[in-house]
C-alpha cells in the first residue's frame, strides 16, 4: 500500500496536524519536535494526543515521523552545543512515548573540523547516552548530502555509527532522495545499483522511511537544496521509479519540497496517480 505524506507545521498540535493530513490526502506526516532553530518544545497536551490518536485511527494515518531540530548536532565540538544535542534528543524521545511505535529522525551531525572519525565516535556516544531499552521509537539516521563537514553523506559512515551504538536494534535509516543524489549516489540512472550498495553497506532491513524530494542542484553537487517533485535534477521519471521500486514501495514517503499545503496536496495526488497498485 502506498503511504505518502509531507512535512507539516506542529504549531497547532497533534490533532491539527492529523486534520491537515486528512485534508490534503496524506497517509503519513512529518513534523519538527521543536522550532528547527532550537529552543524549548511545547508542553505535551495529553487531551490533544488522545484526540489525535482517535482521529488518526479513523482516517488511516500512520507512521508519524518526528524530525529533530537542525540545530541538534550530535557531534558538535563546543560542549554546550553537544550538551544541547544530547538533552534535546533525550527529551524528544521521552516525549515520543506519548505516540509510541513511530519514528524519530535526525541529521547525524557536522564534525566541524574534528574529522569524520571523531564525528562518528561522538554521534555514537550521543546515541549511547540517549537510547533506552524502554523507548518505543525507532531512531533514524538521515542520509545527508555531504555538505561542508556533514557526517552521513556516505553509507559507510552511517554503518559505522550503527556499529558503534549499543542499542543498535533501535536504529534505522531515512533515505532522502535529494540528499543521496547530491551526495553522489546516482538514483536517476542506477537506482538498482544504489540500493544494492545500500544493502551491502547498511542493509535494506534498516531502511524505514524515504524523504521524497527533487533537487535544485546537479548530481554529486553536495548542496542539499530541495526542489518540488519533477522540477529538479531528479525529474518525475526517476521519482516514479523510486516510489514503485520493490525494495521501497512499502515504506512511508515524506515530501519536504518547497510547498504550501495546496502544493503538497497536488504532489500527493500526482504521486498517487503514478504509484502502480
Ligand atoms: Fe532532514
Ligand atoms: Fe530530509
Ligand atoms: Zn535536505
């Protein structure tokens, strides 16, 4: 079954997101756990969560993907930045227990000159300090474009983080189509080859979600700028192959394209038309 949705604003709470998702034809959705520029999260309103769970069951909305703020750098060199990352992740995961069984995604981090190996060490250390056996959320490492000192632009780096994490059974991967293409994985001309590589290095069993975005920049550009579906260097044909690929078609897909709600509704409708039932 095709499950497609998009990034939604969390400012109105869970029930508002569920209503919006239903209105635009989304089966899944993503939201930021707090302002992407950082800061405190809103207090959880248990009544809102309860109403949301009832609504999502009624409307068939599943697999909520909570996205950590961009300012969370799990391998920062500055102590206060690193502490912020660890406290934020621990707090986000504790809050996710209100909606158990869903997904939490974060950008592995930027090593800011410490080197990729030190970055990987610190990210694993962050996960080892944060993951708890009594959490019911799968934590996803997002594949990155390899911009600047970003960690996670290579599948091998993600694999290494997983290998160094004690509770690695709680980890998965979110593949961002814009990011991997910008990182030099040619999903336009060789989707099968890229997925075979993903399977060899990480294992396709770890792949839990797809960020479905076109890219404003050419292959291997290491840029990370999302484009609307069909409007960028990936193009509609490659994206159609992605959503229908046997290894991907059952995963939840999340649009993070530059759109307002009406634009998302249109993209969801278009993609539903391109999915082969
Ligand atoms: Fe992301
Ligand atoms: Fe993404
Ligand atoms: Zn991105």
